[in-house]
DNA sequence: GCGAGTCACAACCGTCGGTTGTCGCGTAGG
DNA sequence: CCTACGCGACAACCGACGGTTGTGACTCGC
């Protein structure tokens, strides 16, 4: 199936005759005739009734038309997603399942008109992601911004948009399973398991500092067999717990009886900023910033714990 | 943008290298190279990093990939919608806004996996539609089936699936505007306007018989300026009313203050059947029949009025 | 019956997309 | 360090496809 043929089909359906469609497409009537004939041969079905007054859709043509329109729309979106100059808003998130991803999905739902592409830079820390923003390959990224010892490059802006609190995830046999909330101090006696956190990453640094601050045992090592395996292990265990972002979404089969219990007093918070180029005029970027600003839930300062190394600015 | 190129792009992204993708597509590596190069030239963007070990997606490629997949999915659906042999379930309804259309939409929502095409045969009465079912151009149609004086053709089946009751649509100044319900007899004093009902159609016959039975004045003539104009007229008028199916959906701007008032005791019912070929093995057809059976709301026989000419069978 | 309109068919031709053959280059291994 | 292997790119060739112009068959309306 050829997209040009589909475009021609839609043009003919709209015009009601080959000639006008040909004019609209700036080709000859004969070319239109050939394209339609080729499409009909390809689909093995007749799309138009030819009359002396023009062309009318057959039942098959009628059935095909909305699909053809959809096809062209999707093709236009696909094109817009990468076309330099007016491509879709491209935002980098570390994972779609954590707060930033969830917020982006929400943004997409409330702003269906804004073309949005969510990508994940491979092995990118704040600096690599910021470099990508600077280079223009992405329009924005979500990261915790380190204290301004190392200032952001000129022309780069950042704004705190997510204060992600945490919950522990435990199985039914875990001692804390029935709590409505736990404090960080209460977690000291229990083992917390976060496999797959490579040392040296921002997240590993965060959990290290958190462990230090409250005397926790946070296990960052261990083989990674995927989320499914981790969840199964947690559900079975009477000792293991893992930390998840409050707004993260991990789907698990109903057979796993897992509970999410908020960590409060103080609530450890992973502060994420949106990072973008000051001179980026993409209309979707402004909308995204406005949306994130509105969606931000600020917890009173007294009740949160923040890592020392992060950028404090709003 | 060429669909073959897009298919190739997806294959390369999956394989991680040109050679394997070429093998999977049964073409040479050189052809793959050309197709990708053409796509990149077309989109004015680099999609892959070429290395000595294969090809890795660039950020642009990563952004493009889901759109490319979607494009292929939509193309496959478009193809399936008309491909003889295994095309989508094709159902004819007179209007998408009336009960049959609304039920089909509901069916589509609850059965997203079943490819469904809703078409409207032009100028087709029961017999023309039945002929289309017989010929196989459509899988099913909704119509009131006349009494078996003229029996259905051999191999054609019909089942009553919709008993559509009615409501009158009136503006705020109409004498009946504040009623919670009206009887057909009460309508006798008022003028009912149904423009655009060509004489001789099933619907016109129905309204004729209804008018006779209760001494109503139903005006089937009048110029047709579209639904919008009709609704505007009704909303303004203190005398005009029009009949609509209970489950029909007409959207109007909020500025029109229109009320829908059920007609009951007895409730005139337009009985519609689904008509299909007994030997049609399309899997969606069975699902549709089951769905319609479950959705059917049967009003006690004593409380309904049915036209004499319709097929009484369940 | 004829003219004006429709679409289809035929002939022609350039371009595009496929193939085969070869090269440059980066990585891995001796 | 140098070589051998594997990857993708480039070049030359060729057939097929899609565009054009010219023409024919057909229908409708005056």
C-alpha cells in the first residue's frame, strides 16, 4: 500500500471526481486514474463507482475512507515527530513508570493537541542529559539538579517541578505490612533492597545519603532479573522491602499481594527539576512548564528530608 | 514517506543491524541500506548510528519508532478493512446518531479487538440492504423487517434486537415543555414536524401509521436544512415538536434549550432487526449478535404500540 | 444528435529501487 | 602491532514503476 495512493484516494473521495482531485494534487487525471487503479489492484477491491459524472465511493471505499484518513494523520504525526524545525516536543525521562513519566502521560491526556515524544537517553546522567538539551536533540529532561557548585551551562534553565515522596513496597508477611505509614527511623531495623542501582548514579547517591542520615540498610547491589522478579521476591519475603516513588506505577498481577506504605515524618523527597534551553521557543514547552507548575504538590518544608547535594531553588 | 521504508526501519530497529533485517525482509543488505538512507533523507534526520557492530537508534530514531509502529498498525487495519476474505466486520446503519449507531459504538468500545466498519448504504431500504447482505458487500444491517408476506430470502436471518421507544423534542416555550412524560393521545393536539422523511420509506410508513392510530398530525414534508437548523427551529417555536429515538444522540450547542420528553402509555416502538447471512462465519458477527441480545431492553408488550407491518418474531 | 464532460487505455520516458560487486572502517584476536 | 572478519556504504547496472501526452469510449443534457 502506497501512501501517495492513499492520499489520492482521499482526495478523490473528497472531490467526487478524478479531475478535480488531480488538479488539487497537481498531477494529471491519468495519473490519478493509475494510482487509484493500483490501489484497487493492491487491495483486491473496487473503491469507486466510475460514472460519467465522476466517481462515487463503493461500500468498500466507504469502509476504507476513515482508515485512509487515520493513516494519513498518523503519517503526519510520525513525520512531525522528527522533522527538524517543527518536530514534536521531545522530553527525556529516566523511566515512564516513575513520577515524571506519569506526569507526562497526564500532560498528554490534557493536551492532546501537542505532539509529544517521550524518549529515554541511554546511560545519561544530569550532565549528559543537559548536554543533549543544549545540543537541541531533546527539548527537556527531568533530573535532580546538583547544587550550583557546578552551575548550569549558560542558556540552560531549570525549575523544581516534582517533589517525589516515597512509599515502601512490602509483602503481606512483612512486619510493617499493616502500618498506615512508617517513619524513616522505623525502617532502620529492616532491610531495604534496591537491585540494579549502579553505584555513582544520582539515584544511588540519593539512597546512600538517605541510608546515612537515618542509619538504614539499603542494598543497592544484586542481580537484576527485571521488575517482575523483584516484585515476586518482595511479595514472598517477610523481610525484604523496596522503596518506590509515591506516584510511580508498577503494574503487577493480582496474584501478588503487595502493599504500598507511605514514608513520613520526615518524608524523604527526591527533588526533580525540568531542564530546558532558555531560547527554546517550542510552544509545547511553555504548556508543559505551566502544567507541571500547576500539578506540583508542595509538602511543608519541616516535614521533608532532602539530600544535601541538590539544587534548592524553586 | 514510504511504508516499505518504515517497515524496514522497524525491522532494523528490532534486529539491531542491517544484515539481519535484510534477511528477515528477504532483500539484500544494500537494499536495506538504501531504504534507510532514503527515509533519513526524506525526514531530514539521522535515524541510526552506524557502527562496526550494527546500527543503534539515535534519539530521533527512538522518537520515531513508536510512530512508525503505529503507522504500520494503522496500515494493517486499513488493509484489513477491505481485504476480501478477512476484512473487518461491516455493518450498515441508516444513521450513526440513532439507536443502532449508538449500540454499535458501544459494541466497539467493549470489543476493541474486533475490527469494525460502520457504513451507510445510500438510498437503501430493507430490500436493498438485504440484497447487499446477500451479496456479501456488508455483513449485517439494521432494519425493521416487514411481515413475512414477503419472506426473507433463503439463507438470510433476522433477529429483533432493538425496540426503540421515542421522545419528543421541544423548546422551552412549548406547552408540553414541563411534562415528565406524554402519551401519544396527548400529542394529537400538537403539531409534530419531521422534515426530510421521504414518502415511501420505512420510517415515513411508520410515522403515517402512528399518526393514523392516534389521530396525530405528523408533518413529514418541508425543506431540509440539516439537523442544526431543525433543532434551532424547534428550540424557538412554541408549537413545533419533533420525535426522536430514545437512544439517539443529537448534539446541539448549549445555547439551544431543548427538552426530551418520553412518550409512554403506550410507548410507540420502532422494532429493528439485525439482518445477516446464515452462512457468514465472520467471528465478529457472533460477538455482535451476543452483544445486542444482552443489550436489548424489552418493554412489556401491554405498554407498547407496534406498527402492524413489521415482523413480529423475536 | 452532438458537444461537453467523465474515466480508461496506449505509448513513451525518466526515475527509482532492486541486484551484484567492491571498498573503507572499526573491532577483535593472534 | 598487524591482520582477519564483519559491518555498512558506494558504484554500476537493469528492470519496473509512475509520471506525462494523446486518444478513445461512454454518458448525460441541451
